[in-house]
C-alpha cells in the first residue's frame, strides 16, 4: 500500500514540474490525486459503496496466481497440493519457504488496506456536516455499510497477522511512519465498527436493497452480516458469551432458515436439497436460498459487461482433472473443466464422515468419489467406472467436492468460474454458536445446536460427551468444506499446527513440512517494512 503512495507522490511531483513550464496552466486549480471528488450526493456514495464489493470480489478472484484459492486450504487438515500445483501455494505446505517476501501474504495485506482506505473515504464524507446533498439517514446507512467492510477487513488482518496498523481516516498523501497497534486496540476497533453496522445497518425486510442490471434483487451489506462477523471476531478474542449473543441474534431474527427441501433451477433433477444451495442459479436469496446471509453476486461477463472481477479459479482448483483421461469428456454434470490444483486430504476422504450415518453432505452430489466413462467416442468404455489406477489418480479422478462446479458454454475451456460467492450462511451461524457454547462449558447446549445441522443432514445425532473443539472443527469441515477459509479458521482457533500435522502430514504427493507455531501468524510483508522509513513496523516472531 505504501509503495503505491510513494509512486503516486512521485507522479504528482513530476506532473507539477511539467505543468510549471507552461504558463497557461498556472491558473488551473490543482486537484490532489488522493481527494475523493465523487462523494457529494447519494449517487456518489452509492458508486463508492459498490466499489467495496468490487474490491472484496477482486481478492477472491485473483487470477494472476492461479493457485491463490489453494493458499487457504493446502497445508491444513483438509487438502493437499497436487502435481498440478501452480506455485503461490507452495509455502503453505512447505512452510520453510514462507518468508516475509511471500506474494500471497503481501497481496492480502495490501488489498485489505486498500479496502480500509476506501471505507475511510466514505466514512469521513458521511461524517462531514457541511455535506447537505444527502440526508442524515442516507449518511448513516452509508457509514454503516462502510464500517461493516472496515471491521471485516480489520478482523481478517488481525486473524492473519495479529497486531496491525490502525488507519481511521482518508490517507491524503504519502506516509511512512506506520506502527502496529496493540491487539486490544485493533479488537476494540473491530467491535466498534461491526457494532455500528449491526445497529445502523440495513435490515433485510424483503431481502433486498437494490436491483441489478437485470432488474433482479441483489444482496447488500446488512446488519446480520455484521452480527455474524462479530460472533466470529468475539470467538477469536475469547469473548465467548458475546459471540453466543450475536449468533443467537442472527438465528432468532427469523430472516433465515436452513434449506431442507429441493428448490430452484435443479429442483426436479438429480441432487438433494443440501447440494441445491451450490447450483449456479440457486445461490442467492432472490433465487430461493433462504440460508444465505451474505452472497457476493457475480454475472457472466459474456452476457453482462463488467459482471465479474478478474477470473476466479475456484472451479479449476477444487475440481478433478477428469477431462485428461481417455474416455472422459467435459460435462456439466461433472462441473465443467477443472485441473485439480489441490486434492482433498485422506482424512477428509476416508475418515471425516465415519460414524455420521447417511450424512447428506457426503452424498455423490456434494462429494464425488466415483467417475464413469462418458465419451461416446469410446463405446467399449462408455458407462463403466473409471478405475483408480496409475500415478495420476491423485488429481485426475481424485474425489472432489462439487460446490464450485459449473459448466459455462461461453467458456468451454473453463478458464474462469462465474458462480456467486456464498460468504456467510446460516449453517455456519450454528457452528459459531456451538463453538461459543462449548467454550463456556455448555456442552449440552452445543450438542443441541450441532444436532440442528446434523438433523438437516440426516446425520447421527451427538451428545454432550462428544463435544469439544476438535469435534466442532470436524463438523465445520463436514458442513463448510470448500466454502470456509480453512486456514483462517485453524489460525483463529490456534489449531493449525496440531490438526495439520496430526491429520494430514503424510500426503504421498506434497507432504506438509516445516510447520511450526510461528505459522499461526503470517509474515508482515517485507516491502511494507522497508518502505516505512520513518518508524519501525515490527515483523512477526520467527520471520
């Protein structure tokens, strides 16, 4: 971030030198390249607010490093890199390579601080008493939406890096004296922002705030998103009673309900009600997903100009490279073309669903374990099961989750994924609630909470004796695999080292090596430290 400011400052000085040579420019009013010039009315605020969604989507869809989604899954308990790895994910299973020059850590740091600065621009303008073209209600709603994103960004940074600089106002020029605030101060800021958003944010009511270019309702930041974010933040802070209150508030709001019956575009086709949530065309509240709390909605850029940001790689990362096997053809039923940059861990494939009964989350529609030849050009093979033989089975027909699969006829090569991102849903709310209850010693309540999810999944119920943090993390994997940022969950709960090494240290292709307690935090990017010439930006221990 500060590198960008340095570049901008240099550009400004060069521009001033050239314009000073031309007398006709001397009377021109200079504008700062940092000054927000659009925040003068409701349309300006709306444009700036929509930009926050674009920036958040851009973090999820970074395609310059195609292994980006793997960074948050491999080297944990749920997944391993394959022979088809891309590169950016290597330090996240070969932890000896995770250093202060790591591009993934640098990317997430810079992008979330970019979001924070854009939030500050909006918040400063909303608090400007001289601005009268937008009323006090509109200002407060805009401030609440921006504070949700700022609180969400700071909570992400605190989870990944620990102590971080706090910036609460628009950066108006180059600055090189940042220092890391105490974790207590960062946490207090997160609580302040998210509490404001939960108190003053948009209520769902009809479930919409706006409409998209097709005239369909779209999801915008609402108070329940802030409550859910607060519940997770409070758990990280050890404020478990407050986390329980926030999760209960979301559940008891009456705005959301667990999906328990078939619906939407595939209601009469093959599948089940759990997997229906992840079908393209079913993910949004406006499409019947009553469980959705926050969905980052995307459109196919082939039909809606600017409908997506970058080229999301989730399908290619999570899906098997079945197309490379003779006798296998690309198919919508197989999620289109994927290349398996990661593989589910043996723990997930063989152990996670033991003793859970007929768990719908383990059905063939959510976790595909068998493949069948489907290419008519190979009539002798057609319809037969593809055998798991040969060295390539670790990624070409490896068992895969189906949540990210979607065939796009406009992109048969399958470079970019166009599905929505379900960022928060009610299934996770129950898991956050159970964690908060368990950490207060309320294991009976936690078991009852977990059993709500297990009843929906047709899984065997559990008792208070079954409940501990490991069990809840297991249940999170069963419910949220492929959706949650598994690395962040394990970093937040302090369990990354134990669970990764205990459950997933012996992968045949890309084993986990070099993982130690220091990796419970990421390194502060070296470029940020070096550019911060007027103060010391301390590095995390061990890096």
